[in-house]
């Protein structure tokens, strides 16, 4: 049986939900390149699917005992659905629908560039954490997964600055705050006990997989709005081969990492790794993971705020 994970477009959280609202495309002849599309309210009634066949893992084949709990990704999905409004998810949504703005926000090239810069800041933090030597046993399995986006984003940021004659901005408050939160999430005690890993996995999963679903839909719309149809490297996720010649320090200099697999296969591998890690968690650790969902939506949603006027910069 296939299950579908929905990503909320506008949930009732302290800040906007992880994926902003869809964009309403006005007739192109009526507007300039930077103004020909407006963004509807983030309290949209539309939901974006995490993938066409999410929450599927390969059969458990190792010799360790089966978990007494359901797959962690199913538990994460159940919590996420409750953060939807009734309009978005009539059967499972529980969040109150926020008010829609009277005038839809019109994004600019500068807004989109800031979104990319802040996204890059968070991806750098995620990649740095999974490459920590003291977390090899738990998070080493997520290194060089093929889903890394830092190098692609750096290329896109440089392209946008050159194309539209924009200065490269520093990471904004949304990106800095969220990356700092992630960096401080996992601690190692004097006795070697590690705390915060289940919480981190919730953020890791939500940030990467939101981009691979609703985030890619946003990328297509922004391409039409602001880039005359140009597709950024950030969104090229299927059957594309990248050789990372210049990457952050978290990639070993003697390794060549290529993205030559279908993205669905890469996603499936990462999901299986998450399930393998969670299989040994206690009920308390699983609750720590799923209870971090609203904070994960808040962190990602703050960055998406650049696209609908939610964050000044």
C-alpha cells in the first residue's frame, strides 16, 4: 500500500508553514520580468506531496530484531498531517487556517536570491553535522547521499548575481537562526552519550524532502516568474550527473561524488537509512523525533518567507 506525505502550505504555527503558497501566474504581457507574478496567501488550500510513493522502505533483512513500532516515517507523516488545516486535509487536518492577505505579495530577484543564500546556509549546516567525526556511527550513513545541495546552490547564487547585477547578500536572520539551531541540536556528554539525534533526524528529513517535493514545484514557478524559464542547478534532481570539483570542506578531497541516479532511488536509499537508524530507538526517542516536526516546519518556513514578504532583508 502506498502512503502519501503532504507538505503543508500554510499551517498554524508561530511562523508560516514549511512550503509557501503556490504562485498565481498573471498574463506575461501585462508585467515586467520582476513583477509579472504575485504570490497568493500562505494560507493556501492546496497541499504538496512529498513524493509520488513516499514512506516506502525495503524489507528488513538484517539479523536485528524487528521494531515493535511502526516505521518512523509513517509516524512523522501522521504528525505532519495534523498541522494541515481542514481545507488542506479534510480528514486529518487540525490547524486553524490563518487569514489571507488582502494584496498578494510580488517577489523580486533580490527576494529569490536571499532565499537561495539562506537555504545554502542551512544545507551547509546539515552537511557539516552529518560529517562530524564524533557522530560517524549514527549519521555517517547520510554522508554523500546524493541529495546534497550546497554546491548547486553556490553555483546558482553566483549565476543570479551575475545575471541580474545583484550583490551577494550575507545569510539573513532566518537562515542564520535555523543553521545555528541545527548546529547546537546534538550534544555529546562526557560519558559518550549522545543527545538530540532523533530531533535532528526530523529536521534533516523534512528539510531535504520538502525541497524534493513542494520545493521543486516552487522552483518551477519561480523560474517562470523571474528567470525566463531558466532552471537552477538547485532543482536539477533527476538523471543529472554532477562532479563536485569545488565543494565545502565537509567533502573529502580524495572523493568524487556524482549524482547519476534517479532521484527517487536516492530518496529511497535515504529513507531506508533513516528507518535503519530509528529501528533501535526507544519510544521516548521516537517521540523526540516526531515532536520536532512543528519546529522543522517553522525553520524551513521562515526561509520561505522571503518569497512572500514574510522576512525583510
